[in-house]
C-alpha cells in the first residue's frame, strides 16, 4: 500500500514538472525566442520521447503507470522524475524572456572580449549550438576553445568562408560519418583538427599560452 502511494506521489510530481516546463516553452515562444533554453528542452524531448508528429515539441504531461512502454522512453519513473527536476531547477537553464535576454547580453560581452562580435543573437546561438563548437570544447575545454574561436573568427559572415560555422560543420560531419561509431573528439590528431577547423599550429600554440581559467560557457 505504501509503495502504491509513493508511486502515485512520484507520478503526480512528474506530471506537475512536465506541465511547468511546457509553460516555460510557451512563454519563450510567445516572446519570439526559439534558441537557448527552449532549444535545449526540444533536444531533450526528442532524445527521450521521440520525434514530434506535429512539429510542436512538448513534455508529455500525463504519464501513467503503463505509459512508459507506449512512449518508448526506456527509463524508469524515478530516473525521469530526477531528469525533469534537474531541468526545472537548474539555474543555468533560464526560461523567462527577460532572463534569456540578460544571459544573451552577458555572453555577447564575454565573446567580444575575445574578438567575437556576432551580428545578432540568432547567429551567436547558432555558433554555441554548432557541432564544431561542441567538439572544440570537448577537445580543449571552453577556455581555450573560446580563445581559438576569437583568433579564427568562427562566426558567420566573415570574409574567409572556410572559417564559417557552416563550412566547419560540413567538414566535421563528413569526418564523423567516415569514422561512424569510432569517432572520438579527444582522439583527433593535430593534423585533423587543423584541417577541419582551419587552424594553424601556431594559432593553437598561441591559444594554449594565453589560456586562462574561465567559467564554462
């Protein structure tokens, strides 16, 4: 009996958090914001609940004891509750329009310190969500990756089209597909890194020498 009560309480809390997260997405969408926290929410939904048939991504709000198999989540109620609690309470996942814009301004100012001046917020967020940026951070950590980005001017709209996000992502995607499941960013050779990201050995060496301890992006 006690176990049934605990299960019911967990279900109720899980469904409450799902509704809360959906309300956050609606607020951001109404404000015309489709990047940052809302993009992250949609990635999580696709990962755990599968693709949307309508194109509208939302956390299912009414999980029942038997719905896990129907959703093909593959995780327990306890794990799902922990996951939703994390998403709802983590401070770095701001979900209000005002909070999102404040975070954007802080990031713009920080990027500008390293020579990265983005034309608008959309381009900045495309850069932050690009596979190239994620792989560079995995290889070097955010501090040095940021210095490399500043030296190479990785934003869109530069005169050297080989240094744009789209061009780098295309080269990286081709490289990753070639290796398949064997791809590991940390095992990339210096020659591979230089070729895919358009970096010279001198640029990398200089970034290492200048690297400081910065807060993660």
